[in-house]
């Protein structure tokens, strides 16, 4: 494939690589560029189909329009994006030819004090890129090792690292990210492109690396090279200033030791994003606040642990002293735990207890303090648990249970700061999963068993955690199994509720059709009350069941409709021929009426016999021109059972006030909304959260289920719009459905920005 859009290399590698290898490297360059051009073309060839599939599954019209608009934008920008990508890859290869490769990454050169928290979208992109790069490194470890060694030889012996190899996965993925950065595509669309890029390009790099190595071997470059796996060395992040010399071995300034980052069964390496970068940003803000001289170290709902430091403190606690204090605190909290779990554990009280334990274990109380790194971790974990106790998403019972994980999670964080930075950290996943289960299933009734399960897990963490993060994987597997069983029960209830609602809707549609037919038959006829009542209360129900049972095209339905018309005709005055015809059809008419009433099931045989006798008497009275006799025939007919059952869903909304522009806007939004969305209603204390589970196209009613999957409310669209306008109902924001730790870290960073008066980062 042509690569005419890429710039030709500058003068051959005489200024960088050894001249005798110039032609060989040029051949490798051309091989890589051609192969990448082919693979990238496959990415863009798949974009339309993928975005179209996404649009078909979109939750509402707005999101669907986003996918369709982006499809057109990408089609229009494709030539520019392909050209920009090839130019970036080519630039890296030219830099290698000229000996200009960088030997450090961006984070290596960054000053921790200048680091700002990575914006949410930027962070998500970094994780996507890092994960796809790591999967290629794991898949192609041997080929990449050999390629690094051979390129180092061409580079006059200067080492080529896995991250600055111009052919490596890091360079290939980075070029794609930088290309997307020049577009205005939203993260949701970029994510689709990243997935396609991984599938079509990154996962198919192995043959390219094999070809490059073969080409270099044929050129005489290290033909006898043997694979030697590199030792896993974790890059040491920059050190925040102010750390004490006795900082514990697992403190946040050091790389995590053996942190489990993936789910059980995941074989891809954990994301290699600097585990200190995200923490360092928060630590920088904490340090800035601590040194601001305000003297009031309030962090959220509690004081900083530094506020407990005596003025006389000149030395720092050792790692063992801090760990011993936490162990004593954890052992203390394990005592009478069942009683403790009834009440929340305040963050401020835990900090005070930790200070007490530190002082009690010190040989010289009043003269020791925590290092700033340790204080950062303690304060940050404290703010996470403050967030949990204040989280409006969680039921109070779940907040109370989770609050007792504070001490063991403090130990986890001091041991491994990846708790803050890696989504798949086992302790983080357990906390997120328990919180999410509490949000979804933490209601009353049978789901109270969830709280018992949460108590059981909290007890095990407090009683068993002694530093082995594997415990959290074990507990997560156990909890996931329980939640899966609970989810099945809830989904079954919801499915039954929806099926029942659909059945009611079909019943309602059939009844409306039956009532319309009866009213048409009665139109412009003044009927005796007996007959009009019978048609409206009883025969319309019989018609409904006949329609549902046999269908609109059935003989039974057509005959039942004809019976209604015949009955109306039979009680209107007729001439002699009409009366004679009535005499002839009466036995069949009465038999059809009998069969129709038997369908209802609510009429006893004696009741049916008396009713038919009254109908015959009414017919005779009308034909004898004695309407008063017919008017006196007013037996008590039972109320329509269908009318009573469906009354709450057939109320006429004509009495509603004129809708405002804002209410009409809400109606338009509701018409586009998808099932599974959660609403919060303030008609109870505390407000209740219900899930939109079904919408009736017949009544325009919205059916909601509670956390247990039971039908909880049915609201006409107009009523729901008015409640939203009045603030009595609201959609639960999507960000409140994010994992607990993600929401907590975002909230903490915003709070620290606010209290340090640091303006948010703008793009």
C-alpha cells in the first residue's frame, strides 16, 4: 500500500545509526509503514458499521444522534486523520534514524509539585492506551525484546527501551491518541475508535514484529540472539518533598509491592501508568493546604490527622510503630463487632483513636509525628469514608456497614497506594461492588439479607486482614456469587411485573375497543336503562375477553359484536315485520348473551336467568309501546370488574392544568428516555429511588419498580412531567451511577481545589 502521504525520511541514518545499516532500516521502515497503513484503513472501514450498531442500541434519541453525527464527522475527517497518523509514526522513525530518540517519559521529567490531577477524560484515555499497550507487550514479549536489542545495536549501542522503540506498541498507540486529540470527537466516540484500533491494529502487530526481526536477522543483526526475559522493574516515581526518613516501606511515595490489579482470570498486565501521579496531585493539594498557615485543618467532615500532632513533636514514627497502632486499632474494633455494626464509625473518632494508639505505643509520647506522606494517606482515606457516610446514593444501613472498613482500608492504602489509582485493585473493587449492591438492592424486605451479607464480609475483613490483598479477591468472588443470585431474583420479579403490565395494557386496549364498539351500537338510540347499563357494564367486559381470547378476525368476536347491535335493535320500536323477526332471532340472541355472560365468570346461573328474563320483558314492553314498564326494569348489575381493576390507568387527564413550556420540555425528554433509568421521588422521607421499567404505548403511563423488582408506581407522562417541573421527581444523574471510589476521588479533588482556592484545570 502506498504511503505517499507520509514525509520521506531525511538523509539516511549516517547522523544517527551506523551507515552500513541505513538501507536495512529503511526497508524496515517501509515494511512497518505499509503494514500500519493497511491496518489503520481497516479501522476506518469498520467505523460506520460499529457506530451504526451503537446507534441502534442507544438509550435515547439524543445519544443516537451523537453516533450518527460522529459517523459523518469521521467519514469527512478520515483522510486528514490517516495522514496525521502516518506522519506521526514516520516522525518517530525519522527521529530514530537521526539519533533523536528521547530516553525519558513525560512523567519521569515532571515535577510532582507541578502535577495537576489528570482530567477525567484524559485519565480514561490514558488507561485505555496503557492497557492496550500492555496487552501487546505481554503477547509479543519475546519479539519486542529481540527488536529492542537489535535496534540498540543499530543505534550505536545506545539502549532502546520498550517505550521509545519507534516500532513498539507505545509509539503506535501514542500516535493514534495524538491524532484523535486534534479532533473534537467526544470521549464516547473516541472510546469506540480506541476499541477498533486495538482490535484491528494492536492485536495484529505480532506478525509485523516477526517480519521486522526476520528482516534484521537476514541483514546480519544479532542472528544468534537468545530471548532473555527482562526483570520486572517498577519505575520509581518522583518523591514528594517533606517526607520523613522513617516513612513506612509501603508508604505512598514508593511503588506498590505486589498489588493485584486485574480481575481473577485476567492475564493482561496491570496498567503501567505511574501509580504515584494521581496520588501526588492530591498530596500536593493536601500539602499546600497544610502549609497554608490557616491553622484550621478541616477536611470535609473531619480534621486532618496533622491537627493531632503535638507542638513538641520533632521525630517521626517508624513504619512498624504506625502498623502496630493500626493493628491494635483493628483488634479493638473486632471486639463486640456485631454491636458496633449497628452504628456508623465516625472518621474523626477513628483519627483520634489512631492518635491515641500511636501515643500509647510510643516510648516518648508528645515528641513524635507522622510523615507528610503518611498524613496524606490517612487524610485521603478519611475523606473517602467521609464521602461514604455522606453519599445520598447509599442506604443508611449500607453506609454504616461500610464505615467499619476504615481501619483495614487505611492499612491497605499505606501498603499500596494503587488503591487510589487502579480501577482493578482488589480492595477497591470489593468496596465498589458492595456499594453498588447497596444502591441497587439495599431496600427493605427480602433484600435486607444483603445487609447481613455485607456485615459478614466486613467482619471477615476486620478479623482476617493482615496485609494479604488476596483476601479481598476471595471475598469479592464470594460476594459476586451472592449478588448474582440476588440479581436473578430481582430481575425475575421485574420481568413478572413488566409481563403483568403488558398484560394489563393488552387488556386495556381490548376493553377500549369493546367500549368503542358498544358506544357505536348505542349511538343515537335512547335505550332503556336496563339495556344501556347491561351493555356498558357487562357486555363490554364480555366483548373484551372474547377479543383477547379469540382475536379480532374470529367468528366469535364478530358474532359478539353483532349481538350488541341486535340487542340495541331489539329494544327500539319495530313494525309488524320487525316484531316477527325479533320473535325469530330471540332464542339465538338469548343463547349468545348467556354464553357471553358465562365467559365473565362472575355471574351465577340464577342471576343470568333473571337478567335474560328482564331483557325479554323489556323487549316486549318497548314493542308494546309501554316504555314505563321498561323504565322500571332496573336490576342491580355488578360493577365492571375490568373497569375497577384498570381505573387507576384509565383516568382522564383532561382536568390537568395547561402545561407550561418547561413541563412540555420534560415530556419531550421523557418520550426519548430508555428503560433502566433511575428516578428519585421526594414523596417519601427519605426520598425513594425507582427504576423506569416499562412504558405503555396505550396509556402513556410509566411503570416503575423498586430495588426488589416489585412494581412500585405507575405515573402518566403528564403527571410525571409536572412532578419533575415541581422538583418532586428527578432523573438520577449518570455520574451518581459511577463506582463509589471514582465518585469519591472526584469529589475529594474538587473539595481540595475549593479549600485551597486553586482554579480547576481548563482545556
